C-alpha cells in the first residue's frame, strides 16, 4: 500500500512547498484547502513533474464538520496516511475589542479545533503503522503573547503545547510529532491577516516558504519535537524567558505596531 502525505492548507505558502517536497520524494499526496482551482493546478503540476498520485479535496476546515468529512473521504479513497501535516491556519491583525468575532472564531476553529480533531481522527491508524509522522505548523508566536494578534498568538501556543504533549505520549510508538515554529515568512499570510504594514516584517529576518518547508520536512524525518527555523528565532525564546512577561509583551507590541 502506498504511503500518503495528507497536507492541509496546501494551496499556498509553506503548505504548497511541503506538497512539492513530498512529491519530489516520491510520496502520494492528499491535499486540501479552500481554493479548488489552486488545488487542481497543483495536482496537475506535481503529477506531471514527479509522476506521483495526487488527490484533492477542497474544503474549509474552519467549518465544524469538515475534519470528519475529510477523514471519511480518505477512508473511501483507501488512503493510508503515514504523514499528517497540519498546516492550515489563519490570523488577524488589530485590537481584540474592535475585531470581528467571526474572524476570531475562525482562527480558533482552524488553528486549534481542526488541527486537534484531525490528529484525533488519524492518529489511531497511524499508531498501528511501523513508522508515521505528524508535522504541526505553529510559529515563533507560540513563545510569547502577541498584542494586535492576541488570538492568533494564543492559538499557536496551544499548537506547541499540544504537540509536545502527544509527542511524549507517543514516544514508545512508531509515530513522531514535530511542531514547526517559523518566524516571519514570505507568504500570503501577512496579507490575509492584514499585517502588510506591521513593523514585524521589517525588523526581523524573513524566510521564504521553501526554506521553512525544507527545514520542516528534514526535522520531521529526524523526529525532532520542536523545530524552530533560523538561528535568531531559536535564540529568541531563551531570551524571552529571562525577562518579565509584561516587558516581553510590551516589546512584542512595539514590533507589531504598524509603520
């Protein structure tokens, strides 16, 4: 039975680059995102270039019943998922009390609930395999509070804590859990999260989605539990722990303020 990588949020950014890497390495793919046209284009590209099988399933994972629908679809396809990549995520920028609640709910539904539900659905069969991998995409936002993006930062803190906890639970199985924590990355994310004018992308090194994806794939295969891309990004959490949280939050606010 062929090994399949299930990648959420595969239509752009890190998810798109991860799909290309898995295809390059000869894995079959089941890719999902909201935009059907982009998924269809990516399917055509990867099948022609790498000769692998690609199944697409357009869906909005922020909808409560979507993870179950995706899981049921994989069962009908008889897809044996050896790689679960929880990449889909969304953010928002602005003062929390002035924000659109539906947007904040979507962040929690996608970044937290969908990721957790998909992991719960697929993990039992993955544990039965000799070897399987989960790659959860968090962020360096996971290591401190984030004024102007309070719910997003909190959601990534959840992803980090959840990933580390189940990695420990699974240590005697063949399943590893890697939480990838990139810093600022060139992608559609900043535009969709209304962050285009934030100082964050001026003051910190910005990686490409391809660089982050390559690092994430490599560290996933190594079974690394927490993978922080970039030397400066790896140092930052250690520095943060040395200062009072009120001070850290104030610094993050200054960085996040619009230009």
